[in-house]
C-alpha cells in the first residue's frame, strides 16, 4: 500500500506518488518498532514511536562509534569518541526527541556501514562484506546522503591501489559490497536504476572495473616473465582505457547516463547553485558554513581533530587511511554546505577521541603517583627533571577541556536545538522568554475558517505543517520533487499578470504569505528565501501573516 499510495492533497493539481518520491526507511523503521512492541503487548501510540525514534537511534550511534573507533585504535579511544558523539551539538541538532527526519536514523546507518566496511577490509571476509552491503541498503532506504558513502568507499579502494596497499582482502571486500549493495539499492523505488545510470554512481562502477583489471594484471604477472608482461600490460591498459572512455562518452551524449544533480555540482563548485539553480541556493541549509558555526557545533573537537589526524598519518593502516579520507572530504563538504555539518560531526568525534586518547595515554606513562623516596630521586631521569609535573598539568588541562566541552554541548542543545520548529521562542530585553505561537494559530485558523476543499499556497517550507495541522490541500510541500511547480509559486512576487498564471485552473485557492520580523529571532522569515526564484526583492521586516482569497 505504501508504494502505491497517491496523495491528492499535496502538489495540487498534480498530486504526488508517495512511494516513488520518498526514502521509505524512516517510515518502515517506525512501523516495524510499533508492530514489534505490540506483538509483545507493549501498547504505545505510533506518534510516540516517531517522537522517540531519533533519540533511540542516537544511542545506537554511540555504540557503533565505540566499535568503529576501537577498530582504529583501542577501547579507550572508542569510549572517548562514544562520549563525545553522545553530546556533540552537530549531531544532536538532528537527533532530539520530536525530530522525525531521515537524518535521525541515517547517521547510524552510515557509521554502521563504515564499521562493517573496515571489518571487511581487515578480514577479507565475505560475511563482513555482505553485512556491509546490508547496512548500505538500509542507508540507501533512509537518506539521499548515501551518495557520499558510495563515493567514499571506492575512493578508499582507489587510494589503496595507488599506494600499493591493494590486496586480495580489498578485492573480496569491495567486489562483494559493490555487487550486493547495488542490487539491493535498486530495490528502493525512489532510487530505481540510478546506481547504474547516474553520474554520481559511476565512480563506484569505475573502481569496480579497476579491481578486475588489477586482479587480472596480478594473474598475468605471475604467469609471464617481466619483458612479456610489460608489453602486454601497456597494450591491455591502452585498449581498455580507450574502450571505456569511448563507451562513457557515447552513453553521456545519448543521455543513457544522467548528469550530476544540482546538489552534487554545488559541492564541487559552491557558486553553481547560486548561478544556475536558485531553488538549491534558496535553502538556508545549503549555504556555506561560517567559522563560528564550527565552534558552536563542535567546540573542543575543532582543536583535537588535527591531533587525531596526525596520529592516523603517523601510524598508517588500511582502516586509518579510510578514516583520514572520511575526515578530509567531510571537512571540505561541510564548509561548502552547512547541512553537511551533520556528516562531519561523527568523524570529528572519532578522530578527536583518538587524539585525546593518545594525549592521555602518552602523559599517563610519565605520571608517577608512587610515594617518592631517596632511591627513586636518585634514579630520576636527568634529561626530564619535571616529567611528573608536566604530565599532571597536561592531564588536568585535558580534563578541563572535556568538562567545558560537556557544558558547552549541554548549553547549545538546550538553547538552540531543543525548541520545536512550530513554536518559536526568544529572549526579551529583560532576559525573559518570549513564545511565538503564530504558526499554530495560523494553521488552526485555516482549519476552521476555510472550506474543506480550499487550496492553500505557501512557500514549500510550510507544506507538511499545513497538510497535517490545517488539513488543507497545498500546492507545494517540503518534498520539493518538482522545481517547476515551486517556481510557479515563487511567481507570487511578480506583477499581477504573471501572478494570475499561478491561479489559473485552481478554484477556491487561498494563498498564505507568512513573514515574521526576522530580526527578533535571527531567522529572517520566509520571504528572503522565496525571492531568490524571482528578480524581485521585497524587504521582510514588518511583514505580518496575510490570507487572501482569490
């Protein structure tokens, strides 16, 4: 029923096929937990399951983080990383109670996939590779950010090839993960044949082909003498390279392989969305990250991340090369798009946990807590006379930083990430809290003062809320599957002649313009984001909710 569900109350007059325009993992997970609890006669409302789903999976994330970091260093580093990710604001922003979004379970799926991948790389086991493919399938069903994952793992394999670390273990792990993962991911209706037809997935396919070539070359090297092998190697590489480039060019020119999406281009070229796709640039989550945001969302991790990175560089292994690449790439992408701070936060915790663990273990060895006597004083290292004092000082400094990190994370979570998106709050001049309940009041007014068949036009940010709380048909919502439809709604700021085109064929249409004085809350309201679709700029300050019947 879910895959065939057609919603005629959204995207009027087009409607929307729910099963083909959404990642189903979040809903399936909620329903599965609900039915399992009822099977054991634990009665709970489905809404309560949705409210507490993200905190539940965030606790799972801490467990996976521990095991992942333990594979990279030791149990001590794993405990520190788990403690850090438990309170890091960059992740809590999407895992608080009531935050029912794809990212609530997607970060757990991503880290689980990484953990399984590292186990597969270390062991060369088909079992761990198959588990990694299943975790990847769960990730694909949950969030569109799986594209980052399916490009990072092939990049890891490619780097291992270039550094001479490619082995039979890597071959077995990657081929199993790619084949099973691709087949499983194609079972998601929203994904379909994209893993073999879109440019975002071609890197994974290309590295899979390179693995076969590398294995074939290793086989030839074992059967031929060096002179014969060199001649055959050059001939085969030239022929295969020419054939692949020709086939790729033909497929792209004929449209068989779709080009990169706008969001993917935006990550590689930050100015692309602003110049070519205004709908992407209009979203606040797609703006570049400010330096202050890193400290606000990560605090201590900003300073300990390079320490953990240095440790991994100093003690290279196949697994540590992977976490280095994860850290460096996510750092770049988070700078381009503030939304990807969510992807950066876990690796920040992992590498910071490794860094703090290394610092503490180094100075703990120098800490002499035994009772000093005359004999020990005589045997004291003359080249390091105050070793015990320095060690004690560094341990106290690290303890102080960890305590401040905890207090900072708690404060940020309570002040910035614990308020619902519908009921807004701010501080008055005297420090008192001011509650803005305009959204709920507006939706309540719509529900009781408009006909049941009325059509409501608003900016897409409020689509889901109007559908659920006002129970009215809307023109666009947060799914943003049709950019053309959104741009037509954005035309409400254009001259009346253009405005009438939007309303043509929409009987009994009501449209809502909601603009709140953004200076009070620091939000800016909805108007500045809307005007990026049209060549008109309208100031936001002083706007009030307006409802007009057409």
